[in-house]
C-alpha cells in the first residue's frame, strides 16, 4: 500500500506547478477555493481539467482550468505506483 504522505507530496507538486501557471484574474477572491478534477495520461499530459466546486466566478473557474492545462505535462511521481490517471486537487490563493 502506498503511504499517504508520499501521495500528498506528489499532489502538492502538481498543485504547485498549476499555481505557477495561474494568472490571477481581478475577480479572484482572497478566500478562493476551487476543487478541480484532473485526468492525465502516463507521462503527465493533461487530457481534462474541470472545476467541480469553486467560490469564484466563471472567469476564475476558466483561469484555474487553463492553468492546469498550461502546467502539462504534470510532474511525475518518484514511485510509479503513486501515479493517478484521475484525481482532484484543491486550489486556493494560499497554495
């Protein structure tokens, strides 16, 4: 069984990559929280990014989805058993 610590480290790497690729719109709230469903293929290429819950407007939602696509290919885990084809990340201003 994969240690949850290592899975969290892997997901944090992905979230940080997405954050670096995000252009914050002027309408983004300081308490922004978006949950994004992501699908990737081996190698980290993003094939789908969809905000499933967010307290931001449509512009913010689209900007977060675009950031996920710009972050592609996503970082690969050190252990191939950590790879997830479909997963969710929680995106906040404080990331």
